[in-house]
């Protein structure tokens, strides 16, 4: 059906929900784009030097399709990719269809959100800035449920429970021998909003305080006294996969979720992260603030 649509330009009247790309397919696509750019080639020049057409190359580089092994080898030959880098990309191609626990939730969650979960699962580090919510990986179950009910008043009980379960599954990233290193920065407003009521917020603040003591989790709060700051327009998650700058930035908004992968965008958010960490309370002062707010509750 998809091939017919591409040939005729006529979309089918209805079709099943397209599965989002796996994290491995997204990483393969990103690496192939990076290799092409390092080789100084445009997409048009690649199509001239290979048997690929422009549409196929576009779909490969945007993770909309998995390249066949012979196609991947042709691209790697053109880009002069050798050694471990080539071997890693071939391995990604073979594993590109693999899905984890998220598979059971894909039909009920937005594509971009499931893509975030997949990327997050393979990241080494994450910075999560939130202006109005407690960061998702640090939320209690009661807070999650109250937040989803408030933000999505038309959601069914099943949709709510699916989202609650998916978020709790995400939090497993903070456990185990090699947990995700999380740097959570949140505006003071997120601590004062009574999501779920007093008892829910009391438990949430206690949980946040406990999590902030763990060696792989850093929590900082930007106090109201800091005034206007670069994070006020909205929340984001910056994911890092290796010992370099962040590779992907995820933005959640009412207009839709968005992934930023351009070098200029990544650089801008790296600078923003540095600025937000600088104006926020230190982790020690944040712990003192959390303790004070817990007592107030």
C-alpha cells in the first residue's frame, strides 16, 4: 500500500498506524547523514554515484525505511567508512527492527513519544528541563496519574493507565548497574503547583529529595528570584550517547513533539543547559529548598 501511494501520489482512505522507527534505525539514519556530510557530499551527488534514487536516500536518512545490506555497504564504500565504525553501522542495520518493552505500548502512544523512549533507553546521559512539571523520570505514580488526568481531561481510563505504565517503565532507566545519568533542572513553579493535592505533592517532594541523593542523579531548582531565564519558553530533554555534546534534543509542546538534530540547534541547547545550570540553585541548596517545602506540606 505504501509503495502504491508513493507511485500514484494518492493517499489511501485509511491505513494502520505506522510504527515509529526503532532507536537503532534512528541512530543508523543519523550516522549515515553524518558520514555523508563528512564526505562533503549532497544527497543529489550520492544518487549520481550510486544506484539509489533521491527519494530512497531521503527515507533512509530520515529513518523512514531500513536500508538493505547491499545498499548500506554501497553507501559506506562511498563514504570511506572502515574499521569499527563500519562494523557498528552494519550491526545497527541487522538490529534495526528490534523492539523492547515499548512494543506493547506503541499502538496507544504518539509516535514521537515512543521514539523518545527508545532513544532515552540507549542514551548515556540526559538533561531534562521542566518549567511546570516534575521531570517525568522522577515522578511518583500518583503524581503521574494526576498530571495526565489534568492535562488530558478527555483521555479514557485505558489511555491514562497506558501512559502511567509507560512512564513507570521509563523510570527503570535509573536502576541497574549502568543507570542513565540524569541532570534534572526545574523551575520553582513546578514544586509549588498542587498536582493531585497536598498529600500527592508531599509524597512527590519526598521522592524527589530521595532521588536527588543518588550519585547518578543531579537535581537543581531555578528559584523565582532568578527572574526571566532562557528555559521559560518550554521544556526539553537533551540526550547524550557518547563522550561529546548532546546528540538529540526532544521538545514537547501543545503544537506537537519535535526532535532537533541539526548541529546548530544542538549547540544552542548545549549553551542553554549551561546557562540554566549556572542560574539554578546548587544541588545542596536545592536539597535544602526541597526539605523546606516538604515541611510546609
